[in-house]
């Protein structure tokens, strides 16, 4: 079989790779010299082909005839007929918004686009959102508030290498996307400085020139403290502020209250390090501030990010080469997924459901009346919180997401899922979420389908089919069109993948994320095309904001923020901070990586990282099972000593289900007022030893695929 050039199925770096299959059917993966990864791959990428031959692949639809019964095999017609009939019955009783749709950042652009159309035209529901709400929504909201548009990195990844100083806030790319580290290494080899702000001494922090080990939840205070020093010591660019921004006076007034000693008390970062970091950034000819899940996954995540975006603007760095602010998108198509309309308040191209002109533009492409499109619906957490309520969501369809592991407060979520009148999951494997469903639909995976993705720098790329899916496996696109047809509300005007991409281009024409000038041929010829690209003659836009920002007056907006801290803080009952995150060998909920033997063997189960001095005061030895408890519930995990974590902080990775699931501990109600992001990164917790006789029960459950 001929080799296929494609991209990794995991993170938003979307590394170029080549898939090859020999005559015996064995797959091999090799890195490809693509602009993002330059031939490099991480362990996850190199082992990605194992997913194509996983022994527990779903190959037939499954139906549960009654609550509490077992899933049984079914035909596609039986499954889709059942779904359509129940949707009609539920909507007749409860209204169209009683159906919820939950998408994913792993869907291709074409599928994300059609999912939004399916929800709003085929189902007629306002309630569609996706798991990107849990990843990049605070960074996206801050970008829109400050710049007028959301593109995670408004410059190419390669610009990192040309910076003189980079501040990474709550980011650990050395583990989460290792190939990107070559750009930070190149920056440092030129004499540049890497600063990392993180409560843990991660591998990325260890590689840094300066580590700011802040208290969880104190990100905005740190940003204001850095800005205070920049103002005090004359490091800001007043000419840039006057010429290209508005709103600085109020931001300046607030920042003057956050002198280094006060910031040290709020963040735990020594005042001398705050001053040093501010000067490294302020004296650099090209300085870059990059935020990630650390500051974003909080109940004040948007303000946290805005504090660092404000700093970048005050230093006059935004819109210049190798400079500015950016958000490191995490999920494979987290960028394209939110651009194409599967977010509760957005239509394709970042068009807004609240804007009559935007509604009319998309309705014209879809061939429907603009007034027939629903209003903005519930955000992800609010939709999941409304499951089973009398006036809430009575049926849920999930595509490309494992919410039973990845959503916050999973103990309560499991109860709400059980109360649904219809629960449908489309997945590759019988994930923890699919195992709870009434109907499970087997779908093609990354190397078995064509489509496009948009990586973290706004580069639209091709994902190519290397092999057909197994017999009996369908596609997300066929599921959506099949159900819509059965409902008498067809959504497909062109089912060919390139035709769907062209329709998507028309729906985004003239919008912020304009794909109209991009086609498959250009993507192949140019190794991806950066949006906005309004027509075929346009070269694409690798760098935004060189001349103006995306507001009518062309100026960026400073946004005043007041550090308010997290929704809950340690107390006598819950005396420790808890934070969650990723490991190098796993991805998201682990539904894929836990099925790769090499990755599963390296990290077979979850754990809780605790400082050894903290553990000893509680009588906990390294490797012993412990209970980690918050106001939501308890997770049972082995304790792992680490001197790279604060004495007052615990860390739990979120890649496993069962009793070791980190999201048994997180809150679904502490939401950012702007982005509606849940507070994954901060919770008050306690750590407790457990009796030895309880350990075997734990070891027999919860951490298997």
C-alpha cells in the first residue's frame, strides 16, 4: 500500500506524519518534515498507528432496549430509526431545545461545521456545545475582548524561535506537545530567556531560565504584579499604547496597586523574581506571552488571561514579529472546532447567533429562513447540568467526546445521564461514556477518513485517508445526514467531503475566520493555509495585527481586571489546593492512548502527586493508596512523592475513569462569567490514608480502558 502523508490524531500542534502499511498489514509511523514539527514526533505520535488495529474496536451499532439492560448489536437502520423516532417524541412533549448535542475538538472542520448545521437545522435545537469549552474558551474570550478575534496563536509557531524572551503561563509543552520545544530551544540558543509560571516544577519549568511557582488561582495577581513593575520602571511603550490601543488608564490605575511585595503575598512568588521577570520581558526587543490551561481553566480564567494580554499590549509587543500574546490550543482541532459553529453562541466563521446580519449570511448558505435558526444555547457545563430536568435537556447526542471522564463533577453527571430519555454516543471504542448510552454508533477514526483540521496557529491542513474503516463502521457525517433525513429536515446539499468544505467556505465568507479562498489543492501545495483567506488570490494571513486589530477603529482593548481568586480556597476541612492536568504519555480522557500498549504500560493508572513532607505529616507513604476528597466527591489513587510540587498543592492527572477519575473532584458550577469555563485547575481538597484491606478492590477496577 502506498504511504500516506497526514497528521497526528492528537494535540493541536498537528504534527506532520507519514503512515505506511506493509503487505502483512503492519502499520508504521514516521515523522514528516512539516512546518510545525520539522520531522519530530512525540511518543504518542509514533505509536498512533496502534489505534488502527485495536482489538476492541466498535464495528456495529449497539442498542439498549431498556434502562438497566445490556447493549445488544443492531443494524444501522434500526439504530437511526430508533433515534429519530425518540427525538420526534421528545420534542413533541418538551420542545425542540430538549435535545442537546455535545461535540468535540477532535472532529474535522467539515464534521464540526455539519454538526452545527445538524443541531440548528436538522434538530432545530439551540443546545449545542463542545468539549473545547473545557479547554480554550477562556483564552478565546480574552482574545476576542482584547483583539476582536480569537485565533489561538496570531502568528506562526516558528516565530517563537525569534523571540528574545518568552513567558509561558500554566503551560507544560515539554510533556503535552514535545515537538514544539525545538522552537523554545532555538530561542534560548540565540540568547533568549524562557520564563515559566506554574504551581508545579514541570519538565518545562525545569528547562526554563526562571520558574515563577505561583499559588494555584493567583494568575491575575501575577500578571498585574509584572505590569506594575513595567510601569514603575519605565518599561512600557507609551507611544504604542497611545497609537494602537484604548482603555489603558483604568488598567494602569489597578496595576499600580500591585507592587511586588503585595504580589508576593498573593502569589507566593518572591518579589525579586517578579521584578526580574518584568525586566526580562520589558527589556527584550521581542517578547512573547503564551497562556494555556493553567490560568484558563478557572472560574476567572478570562480575566487571568486578560492580565497577560494587557501586559503584552503595554509592552508594545502585539503585532510585531516574534512577539505578542497567544493561547496554546490543546485539542487536535480545538481551533477549527470552535470556528465552525459547534459552540453554543457561534455560527461558522465566528459569526454570532445574536447578530442579525450573521444569521442572515449563514441562513442564505443553508437555504433556510434566518428567523428559523435558534438563539444561543447553553454552554457545555450548563447543558450537562440541565440533563433530565423538567424544563431542561431530555436527550443528548455526543460526538468525539468522553464526557463521563472529561467533564467536571462526573459523579453527579453519571446520575444525570441515567435520567435521560435518550442518550446517543458516536465513538470509535466503547468508552466510559459510550458504555452508559442507550444507542452507540461506531465511527471511522482519523486515518480512515478525509477532512481538514486547523492547528493552534490558524493553519488549515489536510487529514488524509490511509485505509478504509472496518466493515460495519459508519461516519459522523452519515449519522447526521441520516437522522436529519428521517426527521424530514435534510441538511446535506453536497455529501462529498470537498463539496462540504466549499460550502463551509461560503458560510464563512466575510467573517472573521474566512475560509472562502482555501481549497484542498491550495492546502496541499502550500503546506496549509492560514485564515483569514477571503479569496483564491489572497496569500492567507500567517500574522495578525501588524497594522490593525479586529475592531472597527482598529485599536486593541485593554480590559481592566481585579484578581478575585478561585471559587473555593483551602480551609480546615479541605486544607490543600488541588490541580489537574496532563501527562506526556496520554491524551485527554485517555480513551485512545490507554488502548496503545506502549503508552498504557508506561503510565497504567492515575496517581496523586504530593510533596513528601506533606505526605509524612499525614502518615502517607510513597505508593500507598489514598483518598483525595473535595466537596464533590472522592477519588482513590496511589500517592506519588514529588518535590516538584508545592507543599500545599496536590496534582492529579485526568486521563482515567473509575474511582481514580480526577473529575470526580472538580466543580461543574463554578463557571467563568464570560467563557463559562469550569474551574478544573483549582479546588480545595484533603488527602487521607485508607486501610490496607481496601486496596485490592481498587486495583481491580477503574483504571482499565
